[in-house]
C-alpha cells in the first residue's frame, strides 16, 4: 500500500466517520478525510475533504497518522471528477 503522511504541522489529517465527523475511525478502517491546515498566513481547522481512505498508524519516520487507498468520498463519488491537480 502507498501511505501518505501529511507534512506536519502545516497539514494534519484525521480519518473520520462520514456520518459522525467528530469520531475518528479505527486504524485500518475507511472514513472521510478531515484536514486541518496551518501556515503563517492561513488557518483552516477540520475541513471535510472530498476524499476518503483507510486510516494508517504512525511509523518511525512519521509519528502521526497517515492514509492509504485514497479515492473520492462515496457520498458524492458519482458526481466528482477525478484528475491530476
């Protein structure tokens, strides 16, 4: 699996229950991505992204949660255009 670990502390993700976004899912479970962004100029707490994936545990190189199996959130995947940014 390809696991993405965001560049902390500028970006932190949580994989949450889509129906209850205040609840973080267990490791290995699928959920929707909630992103917090913090830069010198900008702060966006807890933004629900258009993506979902599996929550991955921290590792030695990245001592915070990661995500794998990322794809469009199934709640509106049929209406989402996927492409390269």
